[in-house]
């Protein structure tokens, strides 16, 4: 049974980060009954888009093997590259295809990049030997393998000193920080709504598994587009209009002003594409980072569109078991990703690390309204200014990084020492 909305078209939409399917159905029903909604798609947008990137998670395994398990020869080559890099005594920002050479595995990794950009949009590399290495060595192997898939690393955040932070930790920190002060669900164990990050390719390495739960969910945003285009063209209008996404005071503008949906016509060298880019919490707020009061309010249409993106993505989602030693690579332009809630114990704590990547050879064109965001990630990232934190800094409502307004100071006392070697004058 659906419930009555607390607020309607004469007040702010009744929507939060927490997902409420009954509320979504009630809003949809009311809008369909009381509003005159567009029946046609915006000019130029396709009725349907066809590509390997359009898939349904229920039967994808029958058509596509998304796992690549590292062979004995691969592992030997990775260990050799690890020794080679460490012998050079370089900062971790200098990890690249030359300093971490993989002469035979390189071709496989380049094929994986092509699949990510031009195929089904994701791949999982299995078997990185994280249990037998130190945290620093794991980061070196992770960044080293990844640079052969996409050689450009982005900044996750940057410090006032001009230092760029190239790696983020995804871990439940509510045992050490008041959960109500955390500004992003990545630092909790709760379910994460479907969303995209900032960047071309999202890479996640599983350092450790929790007790249970925490399944990684992927969903084709092109499949979501096709369904909404066929059933709710008015929402395609809404998604392609400009929205105000909260910056939570992290930068010098109060909000990003950009559409969530873009259409790129086919060109001589590239197929027709649609791009959906959004994060639910930038429109609803989250715990220690509530929605700012000084930005334009959401409309009822926008609130429905946010829910439609999530619940349609959920309908076609693929569930991946994320094992220790897995690296998951995701096309951030063509897929949504989310996560189930999970449980930790003192002995077993789920811990992922994240890098944002870009591959100039296969990179998609960046829509103009997103260029400023992408520049903040990729522009002028210098190896000598790059650090990789060994432990997770915490996003809170009173600090400033991608998940909150800053970093708990003690987290920065444990930066990977090697990543600072080139920052200290000799």
C-alpha cells in the first residue's frame, strides 16, 4: 500500500538520501494524474540506444565473462615489476608503465581497457596477492596494474599545501567517528544508492572482506535510459535540464549547475552515446552534510527522476561478490554503481581502496558542462606532488574532502611514507 506524501507541489519534495519505494510510487502516481507531461523526447535524443553497454544483469553472465583471473605468469611479472619499482626509490606518484613494466600482461590490460570503454563497461581482475604483501606494496601493485589499463590518475582530493591525494579508502569508520558527523555513505556500512563518481574509470581494490553483505552492484545506465525513454519521456526532459548539485562549501561555488543526462551523436570514430552523471547525496544531503539552504530547491519532477534512476537501475542490476584481491574497473560514463549494506567484526572489516583513471586512447568526450569537474580531477596532477594515504582519512560535516568538508588530522599522519620522498628537499 502506498503512502501519502508529507509534502507536495506547494512545498519542498519529500525525499532524502534514504530510499523509499512507496514514496516514489506515490509521487509518480500523483504527477501522472495531475500534471500535463511531455509525450515526446527532447530534440535529438534517441528512442533507444543499442550497444554491448546495454545489458540486463539477470542474464549477462550467459553472454559475458567479466572476470579475468591472474595467471601464474601474470603474478610472476607483477612481483618482478614490484621489485623493479621499489629498487628505484621513487615516490608513488611516479608509478607508470615504464617504472612498473608488465611486458606480457600489458596487452591483456589494454584489451580490458577497450572492453571497459567500448564493450560492456566493466571488468574484474581477480587474484592480486594482497594478503602476502604490505599495505604500501599493495598500493604499488594496484596503481601499477591500473596504469596499464588507464595511464592517467586523477586526484581524489587536494590539500591546501598543493599536494594531490590520488587514493581514497572506502571503509566503515563509524566505530571511530560519530556516524552523524560523517558526510558520505562510503565511510559507513549502509546501503549506497546507485550513483556515478567523478572521472572516466572508477577502480576499486578489495583489501579485505567483511563478515557479510557488501555486494557490489552495477547497472547499465544505457539500459535505464532506454526504459525511461520508452515509458517516461518527460523524465528524459527533466534529466537533460540543468540541476543545482550541492558542493557543500568544498569549493568556491555553492553548487554545480549542469544536466544529469547528455546525448552525444555518432561520429566517424565513435558511436552514438548517452551519459548519465549524478550522485544522489548532492541533491539530498547526507547525515553530517545536510543539503545547503542557499541553493535552488529540488522540484517534484527532479525528485521523481532521482528515484526513477535508482529504482530502474536496481531492476536491471548485476550483483558482484567482491573478494579480497579483486580489482573492479567501471566505466563511469556508462554504468551506475552501488553497494549493499554490510557487517564487520573486530577481526574482519571490509576495506576497499579507490583510484580514478583516464585512458587518453579510448576516453569518451567530456560534455562541456562537466569539464570544470573533470579538470579538478585530472588537470595538472604532478607525480612529485602526489600522495597515497595508507589509512582512511575521515569525511565529516566540519571538514573538506570528496565525502565531507575535510580530513581528520590523524589520518594524515599515516600517509604512505614512500609517496612523500620526492616532496622532501634533499
